[in-house]
C-alpha cells in the first residue's frame, strides 16, 4: 500500500498534466500556419474559458461557410481593453489566425482588421482600439503635412 504522501504527489502530477493539456495549443491548432478569412460576424461571446466568434464567410463560388474563431479568455482580453462590445454582430472583419490541424473551419485568433482599417491583435504587445488607430493615423497625416510644407 502506498503512503499518503506518495498518493498526493502522484495525484498532483496527474492533475498538472490534465491542466497543461487543457491549455496546450499544439494538439488542436497549427502554430506554424495561419489562415485569413473575411466575413460578417454572426456571434461574439465574451466568455470564459475562451471568447468565441462566428463569422459567415462567402467563398468565391458564392457559398457561405461559417468559421469559428477562438480567442484568449475573458480575463486576458479584459486586461487588454476588450469588452462585450469590442466586436459587434453584423460587423465585416478580416481575421487571421492559426487553423486546426484537421483543416476544419476553426482558428485561434491572431489579428483582425475592421473595414475602417483599424486592427486588433492578440497578446500583450499591443491591441489597437479604433480610437487608438484613428489617433495614430491623424498623427501620421499631420507629420506628412508638416513635412511637405
């Protein structure tokens, strides 16, 4: 019979493996490839454990397919300024992300571009809100105008 201490250690190690499997990226998504699709948002759920978006994509043939886009969790997104209204149903977006290994119409979010040219990107490096993007573009135009006089 195993001593209690050894049982606790084994149980802990098994639990860590399960937790890591849940948060592991590579079994589902291909981190070496990206895909880009453009379409209309039909649903955005700002939830845990991962935010989700459904995007209707019209193929060249005219057939509409639905892509599912998975995001980081609500807490991570909130820390980068996201909220329930960051993405709106009916909005036209171009989304880039890591596809699944199986080639299904599902990806993990990396970047999106709105029809006005503003972008949102994954991670802590930067996420530009529409207002930030507009401010940046105004500053660029001002510098170009000032430099051409």
